[in-house]
C-alpha cells in the first residue's frame, strides 16, 4: 500500500485539486491520502482568531471569505449526488468555527487550546472535499487515531497507541478504497481535546500512517520537483538532488530546506520505508528519492542550506575545570524545556562555551542559564551568559563529512576571503553536516559563494 500526502498548494484551488484527482485515481488498489488545509488557510485561521481576540470586528468578513472559498470549490468540483452532504458537513464545521470566533471576540483572549482547535478546521474541511471528488474516496477522521500526550508543555505523539489505532482503522479497507485523512490534527489520548502536530504536521501524519501500516512508500506531493542543491530563490543555478539518505534529508530540513517537516523522517526511517518527493504540478518529474543508504553514483555533497533567526549564546568561564560541568548542565536544562540546541565552537575562545538556539528561545534560555549558574557567577567563576542575535547557520550536507578534512578549511578560507565573517563552526559530531555560524546579513552571499565552490 502507498501513503500519499498532498500539501496546501496541492489542495488550494480547483486547478490543483484536479491534478490531485488525476494522480490519486491512477493508483491501483488501496491507498491512504493525507491532505493539508487549503493553501494559506491555516495562517488565515490564526490571523482571524487573533483579530477576534483583539476585539476587531474585521474577523467577520475574514471568516465569511474562508467559508465562501470552500463552498466555491465544493460547488465547482463535487458531484451533484454528493454535494449536499459535503456542504452540510463543511457548513456544520464552519458554524462551530464561528461560535469559537464569537467567544474569542467576547473574552478578548486566545487560549492555546482554543487556538489548537481553531486551526484544526482547515484539514477537517478539506478532507471532506477531497474524499468527495476522488473515485472510491472515503474520509477517515484522524482525531480518532492520531493521539498525543503532553510533554514539557508540548503535544507529542503517543506512539504505541497511535500505531495500534492506525492499524485498526486501515487494515480492512474496502476494495480499491482511497482513504482520505486530514493531516496535522490529532487529539490528546487522555482528555480527547483537539491538538495538532505542529506546522508541517501533515507530513508527519503521513509518516505515522506509513510506518504503522508498513507501506511500500511514502509520497510527499508538493509544489517543487524535489530537494534542490540550495534554495533556488537565492541560488539561481541550484538543481535537483535525485537521491538522499534519511540522515541527509533530515539534516537539510533541520537547517532550512522547507521541503518536508523534519520529524516526518523518523517513523519511516525506523521501518526503512522510502520517501519520494514529487511535484503535483509536474507529476512526470522523477523527484527526489530518500532511502537508508547512499547510491554509488551519489555526489559527495547533496546540498547547501541555511537556517535563519538564530541566536549565538556564549558562556565564559574563568576556571577550565568548570567546562565539562557547564556543558552538561547547560544542555540538560535547555533540552528539558524542549529547546533545540546546536553546539558550536570557536578556536579563538577556549575559555567559552558556544551554542546556538532559535532566536525565539534566546531570552528564556538566558534567564534559565543565569539561574542555573548563579552560584558560579556570584563567586566570579563564570560570567553572565550573553546572546548575539541575528545569526544564521550555513550547512553543507553530504556523506562521510568527517573524512573530508580539507573541505572545512577550504570553505572557511573562501568565505573569509570574500569578507564573510565566520563566528563559529559546528562541533564535529555529525558525519553528515558541516556547519558555519554567520551574520544573518551575509548568509545570501555565503550560500551563493559556497554553492559555486561545490558545484
């Protein structure tokens, strides 16, 4: 069985949905089709919720425009025999959504769990439409089988329960059934409250289903031909990368390539299920295949990407014997709060610990570290941690990077020669990625220079 996921641009209009219909109806036998909300709708749901919570009556025409967009697609694409039922289901959902917005307008607040419920309406509506336009399409409610639990204040998938429920849901499909599933959304396995898997979570939904069912492949259908050697909006001569390993694709996504949602890779990686990245609007293109091992004809470097909106945090210590303790305590306290931490080093600063966090986590990271190291700071053994904002991580991703001894120095020399300052480099823990920390204002020049150097 195949599992296919179609993103927002693939289900955003009559034209794109026509393409989805053609692709899905050529698949023999059963398949599971995971769909996102209509393109741009999740952002619109959030923005409208914020308007309502701010007491701004503009939420009303915004709400109506979302509703009419869905009704236009239904009236254009859904067969007459199914149209009334789909309109009824979608209008019922929009009535529920309207009551939520009216409540937000009254209380002038936007609680997190209400926002989680609000953004769920995009996928809940789109899945009714897609199920009706595809031959043998039957909708399955992912709120019943994608289950989450709270972990350090965040919703994470409860794997065992979810896998069991997925198997129950899909192991007895009708003949030639195309099971349509709303992606992204989930529910708390204890309380039943609506939750979600985060932005890009529809990819993750597809991966969870593929892994639980032992699918032959997971196809991610999007609006690009596959992974590219760099961001084509910045690097004009970027080209398609035909093959990646799981670890290479994970690193590219983690450091800025917005092709798939990084957690997507974990469930299928453990089951060794290949991923294909394909273009809904150019289905003949071969796309990018992701597997567990490299191919003999793979190039050594698969891509150059950049992750922005980071902060470089530095902790200076006066006693070298404190370094290991500071390192362990720093990573423990930040990881316990689910912060992403990128260890980096600077050869000019042997008495400092350097690491990178998301800019949005910077202030709280500093607060926690100041509390953690208050005794050492008070004794003058450690200085107050400081953060440098507006930095980016330039990542070179490929195979056996630890063995490419000259590559780091070659890239470093080329960047410095062009006046691009490298603030730090990634710690040599990954065999897949070389990392350079730069000023965010120089990252475009760095991407173009490094890409031309390697390709």
